[in-house]
């Protein structure tokens, strides 16, 4: 099953104290041939969190590189069309659901692609329910 992957779910695969059976499901799907779609900002979000974790001595520089290399091996496709939605559909969703524009980018992508969203973000999960977007972590 293809799905939209947000950084909160993907980063739970890095930090053991954030991993749960629900957050592991999307990784299992990827390992079984599914494809995840992400907005272009996903790479910056992922790298930023890992760099901050390194600064806070939660992980090492070697681990940052290892995790980034791991993510590059996964069947994750950047949806370039997301950029064209920033000032329209994404902004409207952010305003309607009091989301950051970044979180709304994942919601917009899930709506446009008609795919479930893998997220651990509670505000984004609530917006998904209101927009009738399936949550991949609950399937």
C-alpha cells in the first residue's frame, strides 16, 4: 500500500524511545514494496531534526550520516508538485485546521494523491479525520 510519509513517523524509526508498533507499520510496508510520497521539505525536516539531535548529544555525527543514508535507500518519492500548492491548497488547509504550513503540505499531498498519511502528529491526525484522509498508522 502506497502512502504519504511525514517526518514524525519516519523519525520514530531513528529514535527507539519514539518507536511504536503503529509507527513501524509504514516501514514494514516500504520493505515489502510499497512506496511513500513526501513533499520536498521532508528532506530538510529530516536533516534538521537529526542535526539537532546530534547537537543535543542524542546521536553522533556518524549516526546522522547512517540514518540519512538509510532513508535514501527507501522507496520514497519527492512530490515536486507540492510546491505549487503552497500558496493555495496548502495555505487554506493550514488556516482551516490551525496547522503549520509544513504539516499542511503533508495533508494536501494526501488529499491530492488520495493516499493515507503516516503521521504521529496529533494535530495533523485530527485534521486528517476532518478531511476524511485515512491514517496509515491505523490501517
